[in-house]
C-alpha cells in the first residue's frame, strides 16, 4: 500500500535517524512511503497572527502537491510538520475568507479547500495496522526496556488537531507495549520542551529539559522516546551542561520511536543510526542484549 509522504527539511539533514528506520520498517509492514513531488519547507511553526496569511502559503502548497498526486491523505513523521500542516489545513477548511485570499494569491496553483487528511505515522500504525497485528510482526521484543513516552506539545495541541486524548494520551504507550517494551508514565510527558526558545532564551530551555529528564528518571525510565527533532535537540544538546550542573545526573538516552520500531522488527541496527542519538543509547541496548 502506498502512502503519500511529507518528509520536511530536518529529516533530510539532522534527523536521518528518524526517517530512514521509518521507511525500512514500513516496507516490512507492507507500506511504501511515496515522497510527494516538489515539496517545500512547511514553515516549521504555524503563525498565530490573524493577518499573517503569507506564512500559510508554505504548508498549503504542500497539501496542494498531495492533491495533485491524486491522494487524499499524507503521512508525516515530524511532530512540528504535522502540527503546521494540520493547522493550515483546518484554516483552509473552516475560514472561507482566508481560503479565498490564499487561493487567489496562489493563482498558478489549483484551488485548495482542505481536502487532504494529514496523519502522523503513529496514527497509521494504530488505525491501519493495529497494535495487536503490529505485535505479531515483532522479531526482537524490547523486553526489560523501560521507556518514557514523551509526547511534548505538537502532537496534542491545540485540541482540534490532536492525534490522541489531550489529557491522557496513550498512543505512544500502546506502541511501546506492542514492541514488547515497558512504558513508564511520568508527569512531564506532555510538557513543552521549550520549542524555539532555545534560540532566544536558552537558559529557560535548559530548565525545561532538566524538569522533563529528571522526572522521567525518577519514575524509573531508562530512556526517553521522541517523535520530534526539535524535542530531540532541546532535550539532548544540553545534557553535557546538565551533567555538570546536577550531581548524580549522568545523562539519559533518547530514541526516536521509528528506531525502536525498526529494531523490534529485526532490521539491521546500522540503518537506525543510533550513533546520531543523544545520550549514548547503544550502551543501554547492549546491556539489554538488544544489540550485538
């Protein structure tokens, strides 16, 4: 089965360890991610200014590319891309005046009215495959691995575009259970990592990272599971400073959910690119006999 796929910019550069294991895993599961033609950056952040329509052109053009290919759904891996595309799509569906303005501005494009459904890969795994069926495909169960599912904010907020319950999300929990791992609840699982404040206010972002990581550790997690390259940067890049600042903190491994999927499906660990991860996750995997 072919799925229209929007990769976004970061997955082609800094987050190959999110994209490449996803493509390999879906091939095993009977799905092909068909990258949409002539895609552009989604804009990274959805503009909240009411009169800033020019920033909606980038995400809407990607949705037009999907429509041009005859597809009515598009899959993303990056939480921020999902958030930006879904919110732009919602605007095109619900605000006739802005929809008409944008369509007139993009006069060389076909008109777009929100016809494409934007999905995260986790939704495909849950709704198209199912957790039980996914569990039956597992070759290397991730037993004895205690993992904290970190949702952050982009998958769940605002409520209108959330992929799961805003108050009590379980989609990452059930995904990890299907892989044979033990999900660990912790109170900071839906707290924002600081997002792009890392540029303007890095000290605050370091505080967010400490709150999230220390909470996961104190509840028994051995590693954090992510869906977002920005979360990976904010929670990983500053760990060296956190080690210096907080006695007893030795760092915490970070995984993308797609890496764990590929590993559990029995795929070559080299294709997971664990060497690109923060927190030296390979040591933890060897300790659990999940890597040679």
